[in-house]
């Protein structure tokens, strides 16, 4: 996902739509959001560079058993429990809270996940 240009980064107050997204993704208080206003370094886009966001699901014996038994529901339940708090959208949300990317960028990639 795109990273905020460090040359033109500025503090950002979330819009109502972004605030609703924050309430869904952050259980506690979230702050420190930034956005790029656009400059010569980023060709006016406010972004410069990219960073990867990831999630990793480690297969446990119970999950392997669910797959071999064709227990899709059981496998999904175990996978969701293991990924709790570690999805790639939550990884991206953490980057936004750290001021490395924008809330808009996190919302964009979270829509592509669905």
C-alpha cells in the first residue's frame, strides 16, 4: 500500500466516514493520523513509496484435521481465532495510527479484501 510522503506529511483530523471506520477497527483511542498535502517530491500525490501489509496463518494440527475432514466451518472458526487482531487490515490500520499511511489508503485496501 502507498506510504505518505515524508516531505509534505501533515496532521490529519479524520472525516466522519474515516471516524466510523476507526470505531470499527480500533477498540481503544486512535490518534496520530497524517496525510500528505502534495509537493514536488511526490508529484502532488501526497504519497511516496509503498509498504507491504501481511497476515500469516500458521496451520495447527486442528486446522489440518478440519481440512482433511472437509470441515470448512470448523477450519474457518479456528483460522479466525488464530488471526484475531493480526489480519492484514489491522496491520495496515497500525501503519495509519503510526502516521506512515493514510486512513483513506487503509479503507481502500480493506474494501479490496471483501
